[in-house]
């Protein structure tokens, strides 16, 4: 499946009209066992894959100006001990979602660019955005939580996906607080005698930004919380951890709120990227007793997502997906009409950080267009060899993600499994095999939108050799719009 497309530079690996259909809303909620299966599901693969993403790309017929403004829809794919697989999807019943469904019209402005119908006069001074709970979903502390970085989590029933309500994490958060949609799972925390913990952060931006680090035990208890202040407005979507540090990259952006307040622009349209200015790498010790936060400057472009970080000798290494530029969100553009060839691709860079010398070295380790990565969860925050990431089919230029790339960071060897021309991939999730002895010994689970059949598949690839034919392909009865993030748990819910 890796050589379906003529590699002539003038030949697209995808059909733009088919790609656009992946952004159609999916208003329906399903609950069924998947029966249309090619291949064989591994008997050892038991657990649940949860995924989150915008399920509605319009509100009561009014199209959204940006897909990230869509209401969150959770998918649960349960792999049972008897070899059967069950699919379920449900919308997160946030207060805003329920209100708009009841009243049959758009009530809230979107954060990224969507304005209510009626022009500026119907949007002026309205800064009451809804919690769309559409970015990530995690199972931690016996709770299933839908995350969106601008508000509190929503708790769901892991068996039915029914919405329980806003979750304040047992009093850790107050009404109006927010927490990132990108937690990191430390498999063996040195601060907790080798026990696993969840690390997350929140940001209150302004002329200066307050960053708060949270660490939670596996039962959901708060272990540590400490806050730090950095100068300037912070646009930080993701972060990385090592055993001793949290690393956050403050992109060189500014935010002018006045057009948003006056109803002239969406909030995302008021963010401006300044490529001529350096980014700030914020390094915060995880031990609250260590107050030696450091801020170093680096020309890194724009970064949404990090892959992993680790410590080696006297250095810290950070692997990230970098863009030379961030396209300005404009009110008169249609995201479905994206001209990929005019946009800079995401590429993988490694940053080598020496705290004593306060230096950062930068090296590109993958030039192919890529985004949405995963690694073996046992290697989070540790030195690692393999990463799996969504990528373009071709090794040059910018294009939709149509393949899964495996990169061996030790040897530089690459493997590619492409779904072009009709397939478009989501974030791959790596699931280690029970009793695995090698880092890449496991399965890659990836949701793939089939633009030809307008449906989505769940594909299982062999982590040790992703170039082989898929181990199994599970055909859904319908499509799922392009999603964002998800996670695996070994527990089965049904």
C-alpha cells in the first residue's frame, strides 16, 4: 500500500474534493458491533480506544469558519476478549451544545474564527464562548474526561459516553478555570517512588502569563501544584516532560483583543505570528522545592505539538513538530479550500538544551510533512528510539496526512504505510503488546477516512513493520470527521 501514487511533482497524492468531504458533520450517534472486518484482530489486543474531535462543522445549518470551533464528539472503540469490537460515539453534552440544540440556532461565537450570524452588531461585546470539549479524551483516576484547553474538563460515563457534567478534579479547579488538553503520562515518576502520574498545565495569558503545573496520582489525587510567571502573551498548546522538568515553548505571537471585543473578528483572527522574533523555551523543574525556572530563546518557528523529551548526560533533548510560519486566520477564507502547496509543512526538529551554558542547538531530523505523533508510553520523558506520526504520502512539499511514518531515531531508518489516494489518517496510537521485550513491539491503531466510500476505518498496523499489509481493517458504517487526539486504556467498557 506504499506505492500507489505516481511520484511526479505535478501529481497530487489526494483528491481535493474527497478530502473536503472529511469535514462534513456527523450529527448521528451510533452503537453497534463492527462486523465488516478485513484481516484478523489480534487476540491479545484488549482494551478501549477513545478519540475526540469536532463532530459538528456547522451549528443548525450555519457553517463554522474554523473546524476547531466544532462541538466535541467522543468515539469509543472497544476490543473485547472474545475478539469482537464495538463502536460507540456520542457528543459531549456541554451546556452550550445542549442550549444550541434546544434553540435550533447558533448562540455562541467560536474561539478560532466563527462569528454569530448578524455581523458585528450581533457579536459586539459578546465574549461568552462555549466549552466545546473537543480536543482530547483521557481515562485517568477512574474518570473519562473530555478536554478543551480553554475551560474545565467534562466527565463522561466510560461505558455509555453519556455526559455526567463539568469535573473540577475533586476541587483542584474552580469554576472558570481551565486545564490543558495535552497531559503527559509519566510511567515511573521519580518523585513518587516509581509510581505513574499524570502531568498537566494551565495558562492564564495576559501582558504576563501565569503557568501552573499539576501532577496527579493514578487514583486522581493531586500530588503537586506550583505556579510560575513569564513575561508576554503565551500561546502554548502542548508541552513535554522529563523526569525532572516540564518544557513549554512560548511561540512568538501577539494578541490584539479589541477587534474581537468589538465583534469585528474571531479571537483566532486576532493572533499574529512574528517569525522574525525568537521563541522562548520555558524550563520548569517538576519538584516544587526547586524554584530555578529558566527561559531560553530559540528561533524555532511555530510549534503546536511536541513528540517527546528526555535527559542525557548534562543535556535535555526536545523533539518537536515545527512550522516556518503560521497562516493568519482570515474571515474571508474557507478552510475547506486550503491550498496546501502555499503552506509550510510541519517538520521534526530536535533541540539540544544545556542548562549550565544556557544554550540550545537545533537539528532537523525529518523533513517530510507530518503531524500528530505517538511513541511507546513506557518511554514518555525518557530516551527513546521509535516514533510513529501521521505524514504526507510524498517526501516533499505540503499535503494532507495520508500515511503513517515510523522513524528509527537510532539508525535513521524509515518505514511508511500510505493510504493514498483515498485515505486520510488521524493521530496514530501505539499500544504495546503484553510482555513486549522491544520498544516497537506493539500495534498502531489509526482511524482513516476513506474519501472514496465516505466512511471511516479503524486500521491495525504491526508496530515492528508498518510497511506490511494491515493486520486488520475495521470498516465503520459511516464517516467520522477529522479528529484531534485520543488515548488507549487496557480496560474494556461495554
